[in-house]
C-alpha cells in the first residue's frame, strides 16, 4: 500500500469523496467494502458509515439476537437481563454517530438506560439530533451532551414534556441551531406551553438559528440581544404585541434572516415597529388573516422603518387567505401606493408578494417597480387561488418595461392582458437573462403567434412558460366543465411556449445568414 494512504487526513478526504452524502445519495456499499479492506481503512470508513443514522435499527442489530425482539407493533421487547458483554459491540459504533434522526418507529428508547454504562451520553460525538418522537421526550436526556450544536424537537404539549423542555439548554450549552415544533397540542396546556418555551428560550446563549413559537415578550427581548443570532423563525407572536401601548426596544443587531409565520397582522406591524434590523438580508412573512390595503400599507411602512435599506435583498410576503372575505375587491387588491414604501430597498434581488385577490397595477406602475428594483433576479406578483379572472391592468408592455430596466431578471410571475400586441419601443434591447415566465391567470387570445413573437423579441432566451393550470388535470371532463375558460387560456399560453424555440431557431438562422453575407462582402 502506498505510504500516503497511511495518513489519516488523506484517507478522510478520499473516503468523503466516496461517501457522496448530499442529502440524497450515499455510496454505503463502497464504504463498507473499504472498512473490510485493512486496518488503516477500517476506522475512517466506519466513521463515515455511522456518521448519520436514521433511527436506532442499526444499533439494535449490533445487540445479541437472544437479547431483543421486535413485536408485531415494531416495539422492542427485552428477553433477558443485559450483560456487560452485550454493550461492547454496539458501543464501538455508537461513539461514531454524529447525526441522529429519531422518527418514532420501534420503541427502542426503553433500552437507553440499559446501554448507559456511566453518566456519559450514549452518543458521545453526537452534534445533531432530530427528535420526532412526540410522546417520549424524557428519554432524550440519554442523548444530550455539551457537544450538541443542532437540535430539532417535535413534541406534544404534555405536562411531562413541557416540564423537561427548559432543562435542555443546561445540558447542551453549545446549541447553535434549534427548532421546537409543538405538533400535538393538548387542551388546557396553553399557559404551561408559554411558560416552558419562554424559560427554554431565555437559557439559550450561543444560539445562531432558532425556529420556535414565541409566547411572551421576555423571550423576544432575550433573543434580540444575543450577539450571534443570525436566523429567527417565529411561529407566533405574543398577544401583548397587538396593543399599541406596548413599548420596548428589540435591537436585533446581527439578524440576517427573519420569518414571521402565520402571525396576525397587528402583532406583526407592532413587532416590526419596535425592531431594529440593521443587518437583515431576508424577510419571509406569510400572514394567515385577511389583510386590507390599509393594513398592507402599514406593514410595508413598518418594514421601511425597521429594516436596513442597503442590506435587504430578499422579500417574501404572502397575503393569501384560504377563505377570503366576501367584500369589496378594491379593499384587498394591492395598488402601487401600497408598494411604494418598499421602494427604498434598492438592492432587492428577490421579491415575492402574493395577494389573494390580486393587484391593482398598470404598466406605468410596473415602470415604477422596475426603476425602484433594478437588481431583481426573481420577481413574483402572484394572485391567490380565489382571485377571479378579471382583466388585469398590466399588458404585454409591462414585459418590455421589465426587460429594459431589469437586466438580471431570470424568473418572473405576473398576471397580464395579452389580448392586444403593443408596438416595441424603438430603443428596446433584448433581455438575455429571463428563463421562466409564470403568467398565472393571464388573458390571451388567438392567434398566439403574435404574442410569441413579441415575447421572444424581448426575452430571446425564455425557455419555459406556465400558468396556474400547469400540472392540473386539464383533460378531465369535470375540470373542463367547471374551469373551461381557464383551461382555454392555459392551452393558448402553452401554444406560445411551443412557438418560442421555433422563433429562437429562426432568429439564429437569420443572424447566421447576415453574418455570412457581411463576411462575403
């Protein structure tokens, strides 16, 4: 064997290339073969083989066959008392596990106390733990250690679980990434849930990324003062934030990513009004309530006041609603004046805004958008599923405006009126970046060749067009009867998509012919 292969660092690099662990595929058979090749290969290959474990089945297979039995309900039955020798083989491999995902399945947690030979953790090198065993959080204590840096918890709001939750940060002081998902809520646990999660949060000091339900103001204040917090994903906001009388500073000096999921509009506005976000790069705000234009404008104004105008590059706001109110559409369709407070964020590269009843925009409005956000790569003005087929104010001219002012735009979603073809601007220059166009519930009429020619002339590299009916059963008789108009528009847009590569080929042939003629002259 070559002497270089006796150097552990070199072997690690080689074996990591063999172990193509990218979240989808791992070459486990090759690693197992390497582990059996020689002593020098054994340890580094086994480290990679055991580094990530999905459940405890492989650990259980290391136990003597006469010790454990899986029942028909996939639970573990211990057949005899555990001997000291029974621990030897599993412990060889358990110390190699760095990432562990527990998804329920066999009730193997009952063997944790039996395997534990001292006060140490069962997996001494564990750094990432995903615990999806909602009813059995207490047994997680056998897995926790000061080395743990990433923790995902899915649990029910039982008294035992909530009582144990605050002790976790004391056992894992190095936690940097935490997700707590209370996926099963029991009646009457509201107060205990708020108290438990609050105490849990206020004991986190090294945290950089957190996804949790915030139940009280002290939790928010603690998080806002952490020196290394980069990402905050909040699943709800405290009720006190709904009161304009609440006055408190929230100086998130290092925060780069903020998500406020399914929070009420009033609490969201007041939260942002008290925030300082000088380093914020990405904002994600999906609201779960009907939002009027007045509230939308207030929210955008609060964003403009709290967020850095230079740092923010990605903005995603979802005003959609599963059951929108039956009221005047004008009170919910987003106009230009509601977007204008966001124009201060001149460095935005990605903007996604979803409105359940659509947008009250015209071509001049789109020019204002394009001039305010010239660095856009991704722009999505999406109409929610309940938006009706109403003739939009945007026309094909809005595409020409975006092509002129947003040279980097690659992905675009707009609902527009393509029933008439405007003249191209005399100074129009083809935009070569756009690859994908989603037209939602856009109007179009036959023949489609003129729409295809117009779009192809300004976006010659466009390769894909979709509508909101893409990937639906558009040939189903029931669908045709219920959504015949929408399917008709969809089919016409698909004709445009088919014509684009043909036009691109014709244009390339014409350009080649011109070059040949110029060369001949």
